[in-house]
């Protein structure tokens, strides 16, 4: 991967931003280091072949600011699973259980299933279904702009997952392609539901959590609402249709322009193949004004399904 791709991946990672200095990576790093010193954050590293309880580690799948994920084998039933190990190991056990309990309350084909949560050798981890495939972020970085039909299909699956979560009263807060898994058959599954809420247990009210390129304007002020997830859907749609983000990670000087919607331009300017009806849906999802933006994923889904009928599929006369 080139320097540009590495930089883009760094920009998309979720960080905890303080509202007093919401764009200071140094502050975030200092806070993280201080937490480690207090043993609130304790990053555990598993190794290939290591056995934790009944699970044998096969490989590392990924790691971020929130935790690490490993591919493992359940040796009792010979089944591949994913183990998520939160960095935040120092919390009370009942607090650690809040995330898996939240995730276990949802059952939907487009949401990664949580199987159980365990604690072995003083390490807490969440056991989830393993999805053979790749993240949507990896797919976009490799292929660039997706075929319009495929992008709309993924959008429908994302909307179905978010609609199910919102009906259960659950706000994602960190929706992005890196938190979406695409199976080899084309099934998309959203993961890391409730992570932001879980992390806010030890956070102050002035702390903003999310991935800046995908955050709605109101999230920079710590005012996430259900429509904030819709904004993230809009950013993801834009990225799938054009291969790029609608704008670079906002700097402090850009925040006013973000609030006014001046950073967003039509995806048709970057990909003329995007139908106007689809571009209009993206722009409405990205509206900074909550009274203009879609308020529910189901509203996005309804308009996408209607517009999709006008999109000519490959090979179709």
C-alpha cells in the first residue's frame, strides 16, 4: 500500500477527541498513555497457536484504538470464531459486560452475531461470529469506486442493519467502512455496535467519540443523535460511489464550513456515472441541518429502493 493509502487509513481510524481541543492527536495519545499508566487500558497481545480456554489463536485480524480482534478456533466444536479483546481491561467486570450484552440483544443477518463473552487468565474478550471476507474499507481501497448497483446493494444492507439497531434504541456512533464486513457471497455485516457507548462509561461529557471523516457536524459538539448515523451512511455511500471521501478530515478552521455544508459537493462531480437521483440521496443524507437530513435509515432505504429501479444493471438492455 502506498503512502497515500496508509495516510487515508490513518485518517479513518476512530480516535477519542476532546471537545476542548477536538482535533489534537497529541492530546488523544497523551490521554491514552495516562490511561495505560493507571491500568485502565491494558492492551493484550495474543500469538498464533496460543490457547486461551477452549480457543486456539489462528491469526490477528486487526487492531485499533478500541481493541484487537483475532481469528480463533473453538477447539470443542471445530469452529472458526472472532475474538475481540478490548484494550479497556481495567473496568469493573459488570461494566465490561455492557457491550456484549448490548450486542447480544440484536439479532439481524446484517449485524455480526455475538456468541458469548468470557474471561480467561484475567483477560476479558468477546466471542463473535467470524465472517470470511474483507472489510468494506479494504474493498474500496483496493477497487476504488464500486459499481453503482453494488454500492446501492451494500447501502440497503447497511440501512437494514441500522434500522434494526435504532428500533432497539441503539446508536452506533462510529459507523464507517472499516466497521463493515463483506463476505465472499456479498453479504454485508455491520460490527462494533455499541462500542462508542461502551467507551463512554469512563468518559466525561465533553468527550467526543468517533472517526472524524465520518462524523456528523453535531457529533463534534458531543450531540450524537440517530440521524448522526444517517450522516455516516451518506459518507459511506459517497465513498463507495466515488472511491474517495467527500472531504478531507476537517481541521478546526473547517468546522464552520462543515456546519454550513460547504465542504460537500455532489458525487457526480467525481464520478459522472452516478445517477442524479442517487446523488440527491447522498447529498440529503449529508445535509448538516437535521431538519433537512433523513432522520431514519428506513427513509434512506425507501428512496434508494425507488431510485435503484432506474439504474441500468450491467448487461441489461
